[in-house]
C-alpha cells in the first residue's frame, strides 16, 4: 500500500530538484560596463569564495557573485526542508527514508548544474564561432589554413617552400616526364617542401648481393612540414608521368646512410604512362611523449627504447631516384651525347632486348674503335648488332615452335593408336572421319584437329565385340605414320586461320624463350640525410612544440594505379597493379638498370635523388575547436614549427630565414629561445661564467 505513495513522494522530490536556483549563467558584458563594488562586503553562505581582492577580470563584481551563490544556498536549503517534511525520519510506513530522498534531490540538482554549464559553454563557443565567421566572411577549414600558410610563408621566409613537382629532363632538352607528390582528392594539389640542393656525391644503390649501382647525378633534400587536426589524415600519392616516345626509371626506397639508399620498389614509366603510388604516413611519438613513456622503465629497457627510436628516426628519410634511359644508353653503347634523341624505334628495341631477353650489352654496343667515325655510321653499326641479335631470337622462337608442333603431332598419334582398340564401332567411324578432316585447312579441319587431341572414353572389351577388330584392321590401313603426318602439317600452305600449333601454344601459355625474365632481389660524400631526423628531434624537445611535432615515416602502399595507352589508336586504360604485378615491374626495372650499368661497372650520370624528411604538426581538435575551445592560434604555432624545420633543412640560423626586420621583432617576442641572437647568447653565457667564478 505504501509503494505508490513512495513513488509519488520521490517524483515530487525530483521536481523540487529542478526548481532549485541554478547560478550557472552565460553572462558576457563589456569590460567598461562592469560595476565597481560599493565597499560593503556581503556575508558568504556558500562554501565557494572568490580569492581575488579586486574586481578586475570578472564580468560581475564579487558582491554580485556572492548574492547569486547565497540565493543558490537558500533555495537548496528550502528544498531540503520540504524533503525532510515529506519523509519524516520516525515514520515506519515509508519505504524511502530521508537520506535516500535527499540524495535523489541533490543528484537531480547536480545533473541540472552540469547540463546548464555545458549548455552555457556551448552557447558562448557558438557565439564566438559566429563572430569569428562574421569577421572572416566564411567558416574556416583546414584547407583554408593550408592556403594561408603557403601565402604567409611566401611573405615571411627568404627561401620559400616550393611545390614538389620536378621535370625529368636533360639541359636544353624537352622534359621526358614529371614526378610529383599530390593529394589524392579531385584537386590533386602538390605538396610544398623546403628544398635544398646538395653537393653532388656518389650514391650507391644495391640491386642484389653482387651488383651495386653508382649514381653521380644531382641530389636534393626536401623538408615536408605537414599538419593535421584531430585524427583526420589527408591522402597523398607519388605520381610519375611520361611523355609519348619517352621513358625513365622510378626507384623508391629508404635512405640508409649519407651516400646509400635501399630500393624497395621500381617501375619503368614510358609512353604516356601515369603511375599513381599511394603514400602511407606513419607518425612516430613526439619527443615529449617518448620521454614520458620510458620514464618508469629500467635503465636497460630505456637503452633499448632509445636505440630502437634512433633506428626509426634514421630510417624515416624517404628516397626517390629518377634515372633517365636515353643518356645512359648512349654511354653504354659507346655513342656520343644526344645520338638517340630521334631514334625512337631503336631505343624501344634496345629496352625490349634488355628487359625481356637480358641480352648482354656487349653484343649491341658500337664495335668500332676509331674516334673519327661519323654519327650515322655508329648508329648503323648499333642497328646491325640489334638486327643480328633479333634474328637469333626469332630463329630460336621458330625452332621451338617447330619442336612444339612435332611434339603435339606425336601426342595425337600416340592417343590414336593406344585408344583405337577400346572404342565402339560408331566411335571408330567418327575417328576415321576426323582423321581425314585433320588434313583439311578449313575451320572444320581445325576443330577436328583439336578434337583429336582429347582421348576418347575407354569401353570394356566385351561391349566392343569382334566387330571392333574388323574396323581396326580396316582403319589401320589408312592411318598415316608420324613422319608422313608431320610432313603434311609442316608443308601445308600458310592460311589466315590459326594453325593447330598456335592453338595448343595458347592453351599452354607463352613459349619457353618469351617467358624467361631474370629476377633481381634488392637487399637491404654529401649530407648525411639520416642524421637530420635525430637532430630535429633533439631540437624540438627543447622548444614549446615538443608535444606537437611528430617525425613521420613515408611508405608506399601495396596497390598502385597505372594509366596506360596500349597503342596509338586506343584510349587510356586505368589498371590496378597488385603485389605480383609490382614484383614483375620491379624485376623489369632492375634488369634494365643492370644492363645500363654493365652490372654496376658503369656509373649512371643522368640521375636525380630526392630525399624527403617529413614532420607532422598535430592539433588535438579541429581547427574551430583549436581556436575557440583551446584558445590557440594555429598560425603562430605553425610559424614556430616552420622556422625550426626550415633551419634544420637549410642548415642556417632561423633569424637568417626571415625577410623583414619588423617580422623578426614580432617573432622574437613569441619565440625568444628559437630566435635569440647568437652573439647575445654568447654574451649571456660569458656573464654567467664570470658570475659563477
């Protein structure tokens, strides 16, 4: 009987909790409108008390805030008194006691306080966001900030970041292609990097355990400062494009030392190919996060963690090598510079011989020794050598096709002789008609020859009967021998229809010679690119950006896209290259590199190395949350990161990177540790030393 009464009383208690005065209000006023306190201090009834003696910094005066808190205390005391009256402690017929009712009242009121606080903060933040949007004229996004950073860096820095889009070309020649890093969206925007030209030195690139290439071309160091908000990652891709009748080799790997790179993938880009390679960005923990994580570990564990992080930082330098084919072919074949500029057909034949058949370059190079020979004579000599090798390959192909044809004929004859005795009379008649049709060159004859290659189903001797023996003797007189049958097939005139040997070859796949493609397995004096991430990590740890800058490892995805035009009359077709196709393309590229370098004995001059050091500036919230909720100016943070990163890439002091003196004065106040004058630092150190003495 008392249960409905208890529920009604609890419901009334919850209603009382909702009616208690809520002092959380989103009040915002101008600073000059704040009323000064009259000097009379009001007695505090709440446990909350303002410790500041002045009213500066408060929207309301301390007395007004005290009045609000006192009203909250009074209304809550009145509600507790009503609860005590509704639930007398000495009543034995109530299921819910006073303590439970009081707890229910305070819980409901606390929930309303929290909800009102969240609503007030959301109201203030929304109002500030609307004001910011009205001031700018649009709702700001991460792409808008990226656009502003590019514009701001162009005005701030002496050495402006450049788009990572490099033409593959020789001096005074038309580019043969383009290599760039772009976003994977529809806009395909190029990334901007701090670029530094490094003094030329010999770069070693191993193709296998026995072959190491020496690249003596240009070398570039790129610093990519990426930024992201929350967990949103932009997708990027390395794009290689080639023009018609042009080709180059693209090798991707990881820098392993000051003058060495370990190749991971390689592909030949030629004849209007467009290869899109997805890039995976793996962010490492920041210097501050790493230091905090190993703080509680043992000395041995800390030593292991530091060594492994050092290995991660050293292997985070991404390497991209571009090798031009025509200039290296000229050096390989003993031809003068620019000799193959207009020899498109000869270049294609040479590349096919090197990649498909692994022909030694000594069989194709210019065989003369005189220096005064005309260019056309040298080219004729190379063409003759190419034709000689091509004739040998075609002869071997023809020989193997004849052998395959004879082998197929013998297989058909063997099946005829072994299975004829086990066939029924009707089957024997069908085989005789098929045998006669095998010599016919019509479509029916072709189908009959295909049918003869399949063995007829065996039957029992009892079911066959003596009639089969008579049929076998009569058919044996007409069955031709293997030699006569082969002679008929070989000596038959060539028709437009495919021969029996071509059909069998299609079923079995390629011939032995055309399927032989050698595979090369890649194993794992200039600027030491691998030390830059470590130096940058140590420098970041000393600044305010230690919790935001993350070293980033760049890797390639396992699924590439290639747009290719099979011939001049067809359109471009997009194809996805998976693991098997990528391995085949890598083997082809390595075979061509092995031939162009004479297995490492000939240095490759027409090459370019692009070493990329990547760092990501991370913000915990989106751009609006960073500005409104965290009250952080992302432009100011990115300025500090840019100066620190550009200083490490270019190897100069951060002060020397700033164009304007006024900008330098402004930034000195924001980043005194980064932009402090070296002379001033030496003077302070000297004064500190003298004071200690």
